[in-house]
């Protein structure tokens, strides 16, 4: 708790570019493993002296962790598991990179194992088609989840979706993936989500004896609502299209911001020996209008390369 509070204080002192957001939006320090350093939502970002802006913001979490070499005994089953994916080279790399221990108070202790680095490597080694289907699943869930339940966070979260995808890719392998089977794989993942909610069972990917949904609230109602959508390809497609931004258009907007000029402003601040919000106001004011216009227009016309046809 003391380390996390110190981390929060240091973050708040890092400078004018983030401090206004941090002072308003950083969560209070609690007993969880992480501390949020920014939690503004699209359309709610405010910086003194700047107009209201519409730029997608993320949730950023810092997690204090102890890096460990080797591989934990309680997860020894994973390296030797019979699988279609990933390759043994990737498995060896993950084991070589080790794992982490993070602080988390619970009835079973004050620490837990974290395989986030291993998960990052696995997701980074998905094929383009696997990535496409994973993004589609997340977009579908994100678009409809609050219609399924106002209390959806207590039922399942994005980590559960990642776990479902990892299990599915392990048993299916990349050879059975093609543009013609994208929809089949997406529907199969939706089926796996429905089954996990109905049975209240989702084994942790690296340590299957742990059920991630053991303490989940009743998910049958949510499973029923997902099942209704599962047979409506049109609604699935609409949900995906409305959530995914057009990558090329987003790149062009970012390119138009002329980040090299931002670097010039930053360099001048270094030369003066101090940072003031006013130094960046003019630079941002010149570019916020184009960003706002892009995100407003793209809301209903994004994801030009449709996943479902």
C-alpha cells in the first residue's frame, strides 16, 4: 500500500501533460494489485486551457511486481501440454522470460502469480486472422455487454475473453484458419463464452486447476442473451463494425498532427528548464479540431475492412 501510494504521488508530479488528467481521474489506492494512472473516457478528457476533446483514452494501470526467473512448479503442466499452438520455440521463450509475483490480498494469501508477460508473447504470436477474430470478439462483446447486464463487470471481463481465445487457439492451431473460416471461428468463440457462463467454469490457461469463474455471479441470463445474438449474423456484424476504427484513417489523423513539431515544443521546454501547460496549448489547439472531426465522423462508419460479409 505504501509503495503504491508513493507510485501515485510520483506519477502526479511527472509534469503538466498528464497531471491535469491524473489529479481528477486517478483512482484512490486500494488493496488490488494495480494503480490506475489515467481513466478518462472518450469525450471526457479535459486539460485546462484546451477545449473539450474527443480522443480515445485508455485505462492505464501500473502493477508493482517481482520478476522471477524459471517457471513455477504449480504451472509445470503447461510446457508439456499436448497442443496445436503455440510452437515449442515460443513455449521455450516464455519459460526463459520467466513470470512475475504481484501483491494482492485475498483469503488465500497476499501474493499471486502473474503470467501477463507470457500472455503478451502468446497474443503477439497469433496470426493475422487469429488477431482479426480476437478483435472481432472483443468488439462484439464491448458493443452489447451493457445490454446483457448492468452488472456485467461482476460476471466476466476482458481477461476472460483472452483466456477463451488462448484455449481456443491452442486446440485449433493456425492451419485451420482462412478467410473463409473467420466467421466459423468467431461463432465458435462465442459458443465457448456461452458455455463458460452457463457452466460457471473457465480454467486458467496456465494453471487449469483454478477456475476463473468460480465466484462469478449467475451468468445464465447473460448467456441466454448472447445466444439470441449468436444466431443473428447481421447484429454481430453491426456490433463489430460500430466498435472498430478504420486503422488507415486513424493513422492519417495522427500523421497530420505533425508530432515532430510537438518534439520541438518539448525541446524548448527542456532548454528553459521548466514545463508549463501554456507551452503546449497552441500546438494542440491547431490539431484538436481535425481529431475531433475524425472521431465524430468515424463513429458510424468505422472498420472499413469488415470481418463479416
